[in-house]
C-alpha cells in the first residue's frame, strides 16, 4: 500500500509482468504530444527521489518514473528473484526492457541518479534503449576493485541478502538513528519530510533486501569494458559535496565514456532532492 502522502501518488500504476509487480508513475503531457522522459532512481531510492523534479517537467514532457525491482513499491517474489537475478545490472536491464516494452514506453530522454545511471547505460549498451540523450546525476560510476567484485562481493551477498538480515536492518532503521547517519553521510541537506520518506522505505524489509542485493551484485568493471562503443550523448552532473562519489575518481572513470560532458554543482549525493532545479534546468532549458 502506497502511503496517502507519497509524492505523486495519484499518478501511480501497478503492472504485473514476468512475475514482478511494478510500481510506475506516468504524468505530464500525453505521450503523443511531447517527448517521453524516463527517470531512474538509485540504490535505496524510489519514485520519491524525483518528487521535486517531476512537477516542473510536466509542461515539457510525458514523464515516466519507475521503482526499480524490490525498491519502493515494486515487488519481486522470491522465486522470481532466484530465476531472473533482478538485482544484477544485466538482470535489471532485461527486466526493465520487458516492462517498458509491455507498457509501450519509448523514451527520447533518460535520466538516472546514482546507480540508476549505470542501469541506463547498461540498457543502452544492450540495445534496450535508444534515447536522444542520457542525463546522469551524481553517477555511481566509480567501480570497486576487480578483486572485490570477483572474490568479496559474492560472499558478502550470500551473507547479507538473507531475509533475516534485511528484517534486522529494517528494525534497526526504525528504532535507531541509522537512517539519519546514512543520509548525513551523503553530504546532502534534506528537509524533515524528505528524510521521513527514507525512514518509511527502510522500515520495509523487502526494500532493504533489494538495496543490499543490488550493491552486492553490481559489476561496474563489466559495464566499463563495453562502454567504449556508446554513441548516445551523455551529460553528467556531479555534486561537489557528494561524499559517496569522490570527484577525482569520477573524473577518471567517466573519461572512458565517449563524448561525455561533466559539470559540477554545489550539493550532496541526493542532488535531485536537495537541488531539483539543477536537473530541471538541464532537461528543460532547450526542451522547446
């Protein structure tokens, strides 16, 4: 059940496809009257991540905003998780392609935040998306060392992805200042209602499980092995106060993306919530 005060709740839809129940929000101008923009949140986020951005896009775009597998109000039953590996980059790319195809969404512009940028890049490289442009905000494109991916992440994933650990973490989130400390570590200043949404989400074991599983199964080195053939224009916006994505490391990483542009704004990792006007300007300045 979506809370009554959840951002843009009136635009929420649920679609059952391949065993998943997807939460999708569609708003703005009709799809046949304006370009479609697809919004992709990052690990631990949800459609709420774009709450400050979406209303300002309504005059320019048909807006499609999706909860990633297991996040927010998109549900992934255990048998589907075992069969489809929905928290890996490749698995998420395939499932999102099936969803967009099933609901007839063909975005001309795609926007990702944090790990959502990696998802969109993977989908473009896999041939599942062919947008005119890709905008990435605080992109989580700094890969962990290859030895971590090969040796540590699979072991960590088997330990941390259990329902018991996810449930315990959710209880800790509800009973302690764990979420407050986590949000503070992003370098972002959030309002009380914005922080409350993260507490709501992190009190849900399924959401916690999805976030942990997504982090454990992420394989950025594989993404960067393929990125050299990318032909989609990529515009990236980093945040100077982002404590999760070091700017120096990000500059080195994104230099491998053909034709990329990178600008730096003031703010923290949760820039779409802290300074939504930055994203709105990037999307709407030349939209007409």
